[in-house]
């Protein structure tokens, strides 16, 4: 199985989701609270996985 490097926009979007998730875990944000923090981090990891797995993404 050969993995590809994700495009910059996919990597940047995943990084933004992960940072928002981590900040929401330590600081009480009104939009990001509780279980939403973990779902955002999960979405960031899935986005990175798909960006590496699917060619051209």
C-alpha cells in the first residue's frame, strides 16, 4: 500500500480542526464543548487519513 502526501488545503483544514479541538478541550468555548471536541479531533484524523489514502485529495 502506497500512501500519498495530502494536499496543503486538506492538511491545513485538518490542522485547524485539531487545534480548535485541543483549544476547546482546555478552554471553555461556547460552540465547542463536551463530546464535540472529540468528534472534531476524530474528523481531523479521518480527513488526514483520506488525504493520505486517496490519490489526488
